[in-house]
């Protein structure tokens, strides 16, 4: 889910701000952006909502 970083930066957010908005840790955002871990569906949906994109855009 490396596109998280692209959309996050377009929104002018850092990892900590996104993590707080979604209710997860900054480390989890880092893991998702680097491809180490994949978020659960509910977390991916929350990230997409905060970033103002669809889940398809996030994973596509």
C-alpha cells in the first residue's frame, strides 16, 4: 500500500497526523507505506476516507 504515502503527502499530512486521524500508531502507517504489513480492511477504509480517496485508488 505504498500509495498511502503519495496521497498522505498530497494532503500535507505526516505519518503521525494520519495515524491519529485513523486511530492507529505512526509505526503502523510506516509499515503500511513500506509494504512490510497490509492494513486490515476496516483500517484501509479509514485511511482512504481520511485521505479523501477510494479504496480502489489506494490499492490500485
